[in-house]
């Protein structure tokens, strides 16, 4: 009796391709589709079991169903001159109506009832063109950043010198206004002290008139700093607005 043809449809049908670099786990998928109207048991085997992790490595596929197998290649030192001899085999058998012991099913299976498909492993590294493009991009990025930085630095001195000159003018005017305000504050303080002394002296008509005159001068002097503060604020705001714009 001839051997049965594989009932499952495999995707990919013949090669399992793994793309490097292989410094980390590389995973590829194998799709198993059951186009028949019967349940099928499957088992995945490999010639290098220590190098691969397969999940799931066995099971049952219902009629018309599909199962995705993850094949994980463990990290290793890849030698492009070494030809891969790793292979996989997908072994299948039609499942009986009730499956209780999968190990016993495979152990007792007759060779004529087994179906299998073989796949070879192919290792691929990134193409040389991709490597060159990556290197060029890595080298070009710092150069472009450097050119942008130099252009920005070149445009700074002129603007900086104009800002410094305007700032100095504003600072000088502020200092003059502050000096005048200090003088007026000192005069105001003296007038207040004189008014206090006059209030402490005995009252008389002459003193009352003098006190009234002094109090009037004190109120007038007290209003001057406030007015000067308003003028100074307007003046400073004008120059600062001119400097910012």
C-alpha cells in the first residue's frame, strides 16, 4: 500500500526563513490548514531540537480549521559560509473519533497511516544595500545637525549686540529716574519730620498758620513721588516695549 499524501496545506510549503541578525530570538510562523472533513492530529519535529522552540509542537486540527505554529530560533553565532542543514518535518494522521492519549496514538500508528511534509531552514541576513543606507543615514544626521547649529550661532552675534546696546540705554534711564525718586523721598522725609516737630510745639494763631502751610507743603511733596512713579513706569514700559519689539 502506497504512503498517503499530506492532507494539510502548509504555508510556507517548503522553506522556513529566518532573518538575522541572530543575536536575539528570531521567530517565523508556519500555518497549517486542514481542508478535509476529518480531524487531523499533527506533530512538528526538527533535526536540531536544541536550537529551536516550537509552540505548539503537536495537537489536533478540526475539519476546515487552521493552526499557526511559532518556530523560534535561539540566538547563535552566525557564519554566512556555513550552509544550514537544519530541517523540520510536519507529521500528521487522521484522528479517531475519540482521542484520549496522544502519545499512545502516535506510538501505535501504522507507517501507512502517517503523512508528512519536510521543510528546510534558510538563514538570511539584511542586504548589503540596507546596511550601507543605514550607515550613510547615521553619518549624515550629525553633519546636518552641526550645520544647523553653526548657522544658528552665526546669526546670534548681530542680534545680541543690538540687544545689549538698547538694554544699556534703558538701564541708564532707569538709574537716573531711581536717583531722582530717592532725592524726592529724602525731601519728603525731611518735611514730615519738620511737620511732626511743629505739631509738638505750643499752638498759636501764627503757629497754626505755619503748621497749615507746612502740612500743605507736606501733602504736595507726598503726591510728587506717586506722580513720578507713574511717569517712570510709563517711561520704562515705553522703552521695554521698544526693546522687545
